[in-house]
């Protein structure tokens, strides 16, 4: 079974194509302007600065190691936003790839996720540089290997929403505005800025309804608190994400196949 | 009937296609909500009506018919770009549709476009490296290779597209009036490679209004009239039917 898969990958150029399209996508996003990659790093830093002033300096929320606490959550949150909001028009902007050939559209989605993963990799790297060298009294333990299933969960979730939204875009052009509102609301009802206890007490059960919550909560468990993930949340999150991915794939088959003639 | 994968390039069974064209742009959530009870009736355009046929590997297959007869729609359906409403299309191999341009991003440079297109057409990076110089020289674009193609003239883009198609083309090529790219000198060159590298060796579906071209290259020709496959067979008969319609 595995050898068949291996031969299939080696025999075709699918992996190479995935990497080529991801690199080009990444380049288009970050190397086109003069400051280049710097922008990718400035964005989370500026956000941390703003929330630090608001929550620690003015409101005195009193969360220990607040910068690290925020940093890891924002990096994951931004990946989700970029992969969902940023890809709504993907079938329109990447039309040149499928309009003249019988290329499978799912490859376009995977390459964009791939390019975002390159960005996520640099952001996580930057987080660990801060965490290990600047943050005082914190250390990294073996528990960070659990970051792998957590990021996998994030990727499945993002791909799912990317598919759902971009295919709905074919029949509803204002989905972008609607999603912008949902994302805006989502940011404030996710456990990004608050103490987890406060969040759970105020909105019980929400960490199960909001699909990004389990990812953020567990990422903090394994990175900041040197703890194993909350297993219930982790498995629930994976099932939840796969559910969205299946809806997305269904929509790609139903609506996406008509993208060439409708867009 | 069992179908031989080695021999057949495209199979079309009971395919048909209807376009639904709505009067105003009825594709936002807002409009849908406000018109919940009075949905506008879209106009139906039957572009292709029930047809059955297959295209053999290595064959040059012609598609003729007047404007609006469904030629281009049929080409897109056979290439797997448009889905059919009924029946199915089975494609054995990668396809490429060419009319004036091929799929290229205007945000990318000529070099990047060559690699992306080549890869989409099924080549490996090493294989693209090998034909890269050939593509650039054939398109006569050596000094603009790292320029974004949005700064190219339409002729330059067409030449690049043609050159990629010639040197990296897919197994099944759909050519929609392509022998009119570029100046006379480029056209001569284009026809030469067209005869050399496509007619022998690749499966070609040729859409054209030029009956001379059709008669010269195609073994079998499909003649379409108002979305109906009126005739499929030898070129001579199909061309005569088409000429009779135009009288």
C-alpha cells in the first residue's frame, strides 16, 4: 500500500508542483514589496504591542508571561485568518491554473496552505527565539512534540474553511464581507486575550463550539505550561476539523467544478 | 464496450450542457435574501445536446461549425475544464486548451510562468530545465525572461504561450484558432512545429474556421450545428456540409 503511494508520488510531479506553487505564492506575498519578509514579522509584533498596552498596562489583566501567552496564540490565529479570509477569491485569482487544463483544483488550495505554512514556520521560529532567550523563567520541554498534531489540526481546519468560503464565493460574492464580520467576532470570543479560567467561566462550552479554541488552549498547554494537551479537546478538535474539511470537499465537487464558467 | 486505455484519448458518453444565464447579477447573499420569494427565472441556453463519441490517441480531430454552434464549449467539456450536465467524459492524460493565450499569471515573470505551466502540464522540474532554453529562444524573449508578463505586449504573451505549448505541451492538445499567433514569420515557424511535433505524436483537437487547415490535417471532423452533432466522419463530407450551411 505504502509502496504504491510512494511510486505514485515519485512517478508523478505532484510533490514538486506543490513545492513550486507554494514557493511562488510565498514570494508573491512577501517579496513583492521593498521590506519583504520584514512585514511578515512586524505584523504579529505590532499586534502584541497593542494588546500588551491595552491589557497589561491599562487594564492590568495580570496574566503571567503575557507576551508569550499572546504571541503563540496570535501566530496560530493569524495563520487561520490568512488561510481562510485570504483565500476567498482564490478560484478567481488562480483561474489561469485550471482554466486551460484538467489540473485538480485541490492542488491550488494545498499550495496556498503550503505557502502559509512557510510563514507559520518563520513566525513560530521567532516565537521560540523570544521565548527561549528573552522571556525569563520559562523553558521548553519534550511536550512541544504535541505541537505537531495541534498544527495538523489547524491546517485541516484552515483548509476546510478555505474550501467552504472560496466555493461559496462562486454563488455569493459578498461572502467576504460576511466572513470579515465573523472573523472579527471570532477573535473576541476566542481564548486569545483572556485568562483561560475567566474565559471558561464566562462562556462555558464555547471552547468546544469555537473550532480555533482547542488549538490555542492546547498549544499553550504544551509550549508554556510543559503539560500534555487536554486529550478530550484535542480529539474533539480533530474530528471537528475533519468535519469542516468534508463539507469543503463536498462544496468543491458541487460548486467548484463550475468555477471555470461562473467566475 | 470495454475501452482500451492505450488507444483512446477521450471518451464522451451522453454528454450535454445547458447554461443558465440570469438577467442581473444575482449572486450575493443580500440579493438572495431580499428576493427569497421572487427568484428571477434564468434564461436557458442549450449549448450542447446529447452526443456520443470518442477520440483516439494520436488522432487529429477537427471541430467545425458556425459561431455559437458550441465548438468552444465542447472543447472545454472534452478538456475537463467544464463539467457536463449529463453523461460523462473520460480523459486519459493531461489536457491543454489553447486559444489566444494559455494559462499564465500576469503577476509572474516569464521564467516563473514557464515553470508553473510546465509543471501543471505534468513535467518534472528537471524536464523543464531541459526545454527551458528552447522555449525562450522559440518565443524570441531572451532579454525579457525576468520581466513580469503584465509588461509584455499581447504578441509577446501569445508567443510565450505558444512556445510553452509546443515544447512542454500536454498529451491531449485542444487548439482553438491558434495558427494566427504573431507576425507572418512567427506563424510560419508555428506551422512548422505544429506539423512536426503535434500532428505526429500527440492527440490534437483542432477548432478552426479555416477549412483548408481542417482538410489538411484532420482525419476525422465533427460538424456542429446549434449544439447538435450533425456529422462525424471524414473531413471532406463535414466541410461540404459546413459550406452548404453558410450559403
